[in-house]
């Protein structure tokens, strides 16, 4: 099978047989070292790097369904939220000890550098079979940072914590309960306010990056994404003020 894959927001993604070709960058060798490190730590549900071919990288293909927006209703099941949080914890734990010498990241590193953050761990970067998570993809934005940086981002996408509730998603009244499910499944002692605080910072950071990439890659749709991230950040900042 040889076909373009849908859902890529910044990269060209093409399936070639049992492999995937994606745009590469200066950070790709570091990401490949990280993916190899995850595999040695026992993570067998992330892509395996197969090499860099000119301006493209080649990775193993994980068979399944990667949901695209608007997300299907089954993505919002509590079980998906729990399993996603547990898998995020596994990725974080597996990254401990990763050698940083000569590392180049697309995202900026954050403090405290507790783990290697995935950067965009969200339903649209998870692979499902029969509604169950079987893999995670798209590690291009990984970089050192605090666990909460990834936890808060996953919450914004999977709870969801957004100004506009997607069709079929749990309503705003479910947000605290679902954040609690996420935190307990991950094993985090963070609070509701911790998640909101970092989510606001994370969304503003994402908006700035999207505007920069819109200019660099000539992809004007990223400016619309940036507007949405800023709207969500304002909404969550208001939630924090309301207690």
C-alpha cells in the first residue's frame, strides 16, 4: 500500500507498505535516538525509526485507526482517557536516563526537565483498534520538560478543556471529574488548578509556535489554529479565576 495519510497538520505523511515517510528536520536524529531508547525500555507500541532518506524519515507503520477532527464519539470514553494517561506515564518513565549529549529538539526544553515530554500526546496522535489504544505516533515535538507539560496538554485535548465543546464530547460539567480520572490514572499528585495553570501557558506557547510555523511553512490554516488555542487559553484562565 502506498498512499498519503490524512491528519498531518505540519508534515507530509505518506504510507509506503509497512513503513511511513515523514518530513525530517535537524531534530530527527535526536527523535530517532529517543524512539530507539523507548524500544529498549520495552515500549513496543511506538514507531521504530528505520532511517533518514534525504529530507524524509522512515518509520514503522502502526496499523489501526488514527482519529481525525471532528473526533468520533468513542474517543471520549472514560476508558480511553484512563488508558491514555497510563500510556503517557509509561512513555515518561521509559525516557528516564535518555542521554542528552548533542541533542537537538524542535520544541524548546522546559524546566524542570523531569522526563522527555512527548509534546503532542493527544487522541489525534493515538492509534486505535476497536476503540482501544494500541499505539502512539508523532514524536517530532518531544523535548525535555516537566511531566505536567504533557499531562496538561493531554487534558486540553482529551477531557476536553476547550472554549467550545466538540460535538459528542463530554460537557463542561464533566471537566473536573475527567481531569481527576486522568490524574489518578497517571498517578499524578497535581491538582485541577495545576492542570489549568499549565494548560493556559501551554496553549499560549502552542499559539505562538503555530503563528511562526504558518509563516515558515506557508500554511495559513495554522493561524486559525493559533486563534483557537488563544481562545481556549482565555477560557481556562477564566475558569481559574472562578475557582
